[in-house]
C-alpha cells in the first residue's frame, strides 16, 4: 500500500484527484461494439439476443423467459437456513426503505391558488443482476424491494445464464422472495438493449437499474434517454477514518473486503496515527495470505491501496469529503459526532462493529451506491428512484386575473406572444 503524508494545506481537490486518478475513460472500441449490439437487438429482437447469448455465454437457448416451475425448483434447492436469511434481509431492506416513501401533497398558498406535487410510481422497471458462475442475490433484493415499496407495477429481472442454460438458484430464490414479476436469461449489452427497446419476448421498460461489467455500463449509458438508468457505477471503494484506539485487524479486514471485488477497487485508510497505519498495512498483507481471492486483492491493494496520514480528525473528514467515497467507515470515539461534518459519502458506517459487509447484505440501507466521487451529487438507490414527481397547479379566475398582466408581460419579454395571448384571452369581453 502507498502511504501518503498530507498536512492541511495539501488537502485540496486538485491534489486528491491527482492521487486517486479516477479517470476511467471509456474505450472507443467498447463503445462501438456496444452500439453495434444495441442496434442489432433493436432491429432483430429475440434472434439477436439468442445469438449473442450463444456467442458470449456459450449456451444455446430456445426460450429467454424463466418459467414458474424453474423458479420454484430453484427455490426448493436452496437450503432452509439461507432462505430464512434472504427473507430476513428482505424484511430489513423493506422496513428501511418504507421511510423513504413520499406522498402526494396539495395545499393553498393563497386564496384561489392551490399548488402541490403528485407522486406516481414508474410503470415498468428492469433489474440487471450479474450472473453466470457467480450469483448476487443481494443485488436482487437491493434493487427489487425498493421498487416494490415504491409501487412499481411490473418488475423485470434479467441475468446471464450459466453454461447449463440455467440461472443461479440463489438469484431465483431472492427474486421469488422479493416479488419480481418476470425473469429472463439474458445478460450483457444485449440484455440492456432488450430492456430498453423490447423484443418479441421482453416488453420494454421505463428504467434500468443494477450493476454490471464495462459492456453493461456502456450499454446503460448509451440507452439513457430512451429509458432512465440508476447510475454509471465505477470500481468499488472504501475509505476508513480511524483513530489510534482502533483495531488494525478490523481495518485491514474491511479494506480487503473491498479489494476482493476486482483489481480496480480502491481501499483507503485516513488516520493521524503512524503506529496504526503501520500495524494496519502489516495486517493487510498477513490476512491476505489466508483469503481465497488473494491474487485480486494483492493487485488492488498494490495499485489502489492508500494510507493517508493527516494532522487530526478535522483534516481526516475534510480529506474524506474531497474523496467522496462509496463506503465511508468512521472508527473513532463517538463517531456520530462526525455526521454534521460529513458531506460526501455514499453510505456512512459508524463504529468498529459496523463493517461494510453488513450494509452489503443485511442491515437495510441500499448497497447500490455512488462511486468515483459521484457521492458529491448523487445518492444511494432508493424508493425515490422508482417514482416520478409531477407538479400540480390550480388558479381560480380571480387569482389569475390579479397577475395576468405580469405574466403576459413576462412572456412578451421572452418573445412568446402566444403565451401572453393564452393569459389575456381568458379575460376578453
């Protein structure tokens, strides 16, 4: 890991951007490949999807849709203990996200004028869940449960099949628990295209959410505008602010929990204790030896692992706010006292016994979080991502008459005489 000593004058956005080097530029060849796939699926529907599924996933399929019996069989194949865990995690996620529900409101602002906001759920949403060899039931729950809470009428899940043509049973079990309405065996850019444009088998959706590889992310970017998307996710990140009393083994374990995602993942520690920094780095390499994804973690830690040594807690928070990490752990005495100073973070984990994985799987807050510094302007996936807000306006005749000349004059100053006419016309004799 790289150790960087920063005094208060070094803590600038320019310096942070240079150190982190988050310029994950899109590869032109990837963009061209994805554009070609999107156009092919838009023009040729299921036949193109099936062709790409054979090409990229190595499996020939006759039907894209996962039938009810296949879902039930997968559910029954999962051991009872894990089913109970999925159900409990789903309940935690539901309970948390219910607090995000917004309600329609309308009220009188003055006599004859009523204004408000109409909240309506998106009609049809597509969830992308990575599949193949690995399965991510946590992603199913984190994407589907908030959509259900929001009142989405139709939730569609797509995921790549394995070589045997089947979907990971954990994904299907989680989908059944979360109440997903339709499931299809398709992944990659072709899956995003199917959701956006529709095929003979898959009706188009209004919004696409969920993580994926570079081809999925690029496809989501290119179909944005035809449909809405949640975000363009970059490599996973964790930043830990820790004082001299913190346990270096805990910190090391949490840094490695993100490093195992992929070689591009970023694991960062901010502290003012040199002894803690040294002990943490030593523990990182020691623990790594006994973990299964050692090769990935080693590349991640050596390429993107950072230990920042700063002057004090105030400097640590200032640096963290400039980093705007996906996950921020605060391991200091009375960590809640830092909340009024933390402005940029996807999720904040308080204390030494709130490791990042508790948020990934079980606690309730969403694990789909802004990465690459986008926490400066965006938020975790939530109920608010699955609803639309419409303005409500009502003016009585008397109320409009009182302001008609102001509004008409405003319109004319912008060159819109028909706008002015629409106001004045109502008061002609």
